[in-house]
């Protein structure tokens, strides 16, 4: 259960961080030293830099940050091999974290602090990576066009009543690959195949754009249902741009697969996370940084700024997210999303999911 809690301590946290300058770009030289850690991050600098500055302030350890797209950073790690200066890879989706591990780009680390802070389902069982923030991929529906009573599970979106009414992005996107992997895990390959085919038949249009585009298409009347990650909707709701905020206000969140609905396994969730690289030469400093990122203060700030849920229990959630209420998350080990990624991709391809 994702709890709603008081936001008082969260608000008091935000002010000092906001005051920290965001202007520093990619560090020029990355090298091994006792008081340094090198971070390859697929998350935007503004979403992580203030936390890194706080870490440096607390520990005296300098963090050199390189940001880039997840795929490009994975490729870079591969190209650099054992000479890579990177100590930590920060990226979204268990599918990506698993890809890094399967490609031999990561190594295990052990930390009692991380183990105590992060539920085992959100960590690699071999200790190569840990989740840092949690996102859900629920059903979003256009208010007034769909009644929540018509919704129940992901599986039920296969019903012909949704023909021409669903917007969802392409199968090339890891978020959908992980969603389908979770359906394979729950229902088996055959049922998941039939489900994917039915979803393709129910699509309002061939997949295009990102998650925000699905929400906007729904708000614009092209479909009644959008599948999207929660932080996109949160970001749109918090935006000053009416082009973002107005479409977001037209949709509501429905938590599928809650107890009593279908198998009641919970709504599909995923993480952003951190892996220790295979080439890490600043291992101690890297583990210290990861431990810092799962501390209650970091968790509250990181989740708030990213519009995500903390992975650590007992940490406040953003008021925007709190408005959507509490939900049960699928407790599938996220490692399974990585392991079933290939099967999910093949299945979507066979289903004609563009
Ligand atoms: Fe995303």
C-alpha cells in the first residue's frame, strides 16, 4: 500500500535544496580518487544535481555527473569496458537495469543500509542494483466519458467495449515491455499474447509519441483511455503551461488489479534505480552515495521533484500524488520484468503492436 502522509516535513526539506545552484554542467574530467565518485545518469541533471551537492556537502566526496539517454549511456559503458570511469549507472526501469546487468556492465555490492531501506522486490536479488524511486503505470480515463465502475483490470481492457478507445505508446518503449512482462508473469504467455492482440485491436490509433502524448490525445477526444506513468501526469498537473495542465485535468487515475479486481495482484509499478558498474574504481564512495540516495530525506526530495513515489516506506509523498489515493502495487520481483523482457518484445511484435 502506498500511504498518504503529512507533507509537513517534505515542505521543510524543499527550501534548502531549491536554493542550491543548478548551473553546473558535465564535469570535465572523470578519474579515480578516494574522494570522488563518477555517475552516469539517464535522469536529467536538474532532477538529481541538488541531491548530489548535498551529498558532497555532507561527505566531502565530489560527484562527477554525466547525463545522457539510457541507451546511449549503456552503449558508452559497453564501449569503455573495464576502462570506464563510471562508478554508478542511474537509469529508469528495471528492464534497463537488468539489461546493464545481463550485459556484464554491473557488479554486486552489499549494503545493510540499502537492504533495510528498500524492499527486496525493488532490488536486484544479486545486489547489482537498487530502486531509488517508484512509478506506477495505471489506467487514466477521460472524466465524463468513462465511469470508474467500467474499469477493473489491465486484462479487462481487452474487452471489445474498448474498441477504438485506447491510447498507448509503441512497443519499442521499455515501459510497455515491462507492463507486458508483468502480464506474462501473472497470466502466462498465451494469455498475454491474446491480451496484446486485443489491446492492438482496441487502440484508437497506431502508437505514436510518449506517455504525455497519450494523455493529451485522450483529453483531445482521440481516445477515452490512456496508459501512462504516474509522474508524467504529475508533471503535467504541476506545469505552468496550460497546454500541459489543461489536458491533465481532464483525466483521472484508475488503479487497476486492486484486491477484488481480477487476481488482485496490484497495479504495475517500476523503478528508477542505481547500479554499481563493473568498472567501478570508487566502490566505497559509490556505495556511500547510493546509501545517501535511499535516506529518508533524499527519498522525499527525489520523489517529490520527479513526481514519483519513494521506494522507502514511511516517506511522505507529493500532494499531487496523494490526491490519487492509495493503491496496492503488484509485488512481482522487478527482476522478472528484465528476465521476461525478450518474451514481452516478441509477443508484442507478433501481436502487431507497432
Ligand atoms: Fe519516463
